[in-house]
């Protein structure tokens, strides 16, 4: 389906100047399979008050399960005043222009933008908008704010993080990496309760983009890692796990709880399968004093039977912790950049191997979503919006 939005449908940029139009990939939230090409006025540096605008030319945008759910009408909302939502939250671009009061960035810098924008809670006010307690949250490309699958965006430098030019080939992986950085940082913060915590063994459940990036970050922290996936080895994902010096196991042969007996005890488990029943298996696979990080956004309504007495008893007797994690604030983007550099030093070329499925040109939105839903062996599907 294609719909071109006339400039008269969109908020006008001023009666005297005719805005330049640009293409964008959008959906009509609530209508399944509504991905289409829209047109929007090109943003300007002056859209952000106080001379604080940063205009970014979009180069690449990754897509993930969240985008799949948004196009399936299971998730996502349009900004106020629009019936469509520009999708895309995993951005990578180059600064084109900055306002007179921007000192942090300059034209030519490579950048990635954060996803969530602050609401009203205390956590939002101190820059930790990823921890908001507001019921309504604002996320570019996901909820109530347009995203990055377009030619340009403008924002405040507070939400834009510089990526060194040496990482430009893999910069589009920064946003999914930040989700991992937040989860693992939070786990370490929580474990300060133990006074002394020397985690040795970790399990990652799920071997998709987030699972692979969690394996990387835990290896960079020096842990022995076992990554569990569904697909039997060898295949690209298990090769990538092994290239990090981690172990790959398929849950078909070795269910998680048995895996813990064989390769544990696990001091930390990072769950990233998108399949909620596994969370309860992970609870049973966690070692004493361990921490379980849950990161799967599961929009469905699935129900399962679980051995509740046993899970509860072992959690209580083992002083275990389980924590949910979503989104990431600026701090985790900065940590992510450092870990990307660390990764290139320890495992050169590893990150680029995740970029399996490029699609060129916003007009090929159908191909992008087709690959996202159907491509066999895909790790990261992304749109090459423009050449550098
Ligand atoms: C995004 C996060 C976001 C979450 C929930 C994920 O796909 O990467 O930034 O907070 O979806 O909307
Ligand atoms: Zn995402």
C-alpha cells in the first residue's frame, strides 16, 4: 500500500516558505500490514528552540522484532495530529547542520540517536527516561513520536551520541547494543548487594541480535558464557558465539535447566528469546545469589503451567534476583560506543558479520519488511537509506 502525504496534511513549516519534502517509511498503527511510503517536510535546525537543533542525514536504520509487531498492529502509536507513524528506531547518520548554541557536535560527525524522550516522572527529570514510571512513554519510531526511517531528522544534542568514524561500518548496531548494556549494567548494580560478587559463568538465552550482543558484552567482561539457541549448530549464529570464545548449545538437545547442571552454576542469565515461557525455565537455571535479566518484549497473551513451589523455594533459599529491563538512556549509548571499540580490538570484524541483510533505498520498504519477517538466517536486516 502506498500513500503519499500531501504537504497540506502535515503541520506547516510557515506560510511564507515552501518546505522541502522527504520520503519516510510509515505505518497506520492499528491497521495490520500497513507499511507504506509517506512524505514529510524536511526538518530544519530551527525546529529545535534555543539554537540547539542538530540536523542529521540518515545513512542506515536497522529493524527488529518491535518493527515487526508495529507493522502487525500489535504495538505502536502515531504522534498526536497524525494518522501514521514513521517507523525505525535503530538509527545511524551524519550531522549535516547544527544550531548556533550546539557545541557538542559538528557537521560531518557520525551519530546515533536515543529512542525514548522524557516524560514527567522523577526518573525522566534526571535523564533516566528509560526508567520512567509514566504510563505514557514517548519513543521515536515506536510510540507517539516519528522515527528514523526517513531522509533527515532533527533533535536536541542531549539525545544524539557521537560515534567515532572508525566504527561507522557497525554504528547501526549501537541501539540494540544499548539494550544489552543497560541490562548488564543494571545486573552489576543490583549485585552490589553481595558486597563481593565475582561472576564467573553466564548464560545467554536466545542467539538473535540481542543474544549475540549480550554474549559479546559478557565476554568483554571476562565471563565464561554459554549461549542457548533453538537452531542446532553449526550455523552463522553459533559460529559467531564460538568466535567470541563462548559456548553454543541448542535447547533441542540440552534444555536450559540441564544446561545449568552441565555448564553452570550461572551467576548471571540474560534472557532475549522473545518467548515468555523460557523466563520461567531461566528462573530454574539460575545459580545461588544469581541475577536473571529479562529483556523480551512479549506482546501476546500466552499462558503456561510452571512448578511454582519449586521455583519460589529455590529463589528464596538461593537469594536470587530477577530484573526486567527496557530501553536505554544516553549513558548506555556511551558505554555501547566504548564496548564497540573494545570489540573491534579483541574480535576484529565480528560486529560487521551481524549485518547480514541490507536493503537499499526507502522506496524498497516492502523488501525491508519482507526480509524482516521471512529471510532465513537473518541476524540484522537494515535499510541503507543513503550512501556515506
Ligand atoms: C527498542 C527499545 C524500546 C522497546 C520497547 C525495543 O525494540 O529497542 O528502545 O524501549 O523496544 O518499546
Ligand atoms: Zn529495538
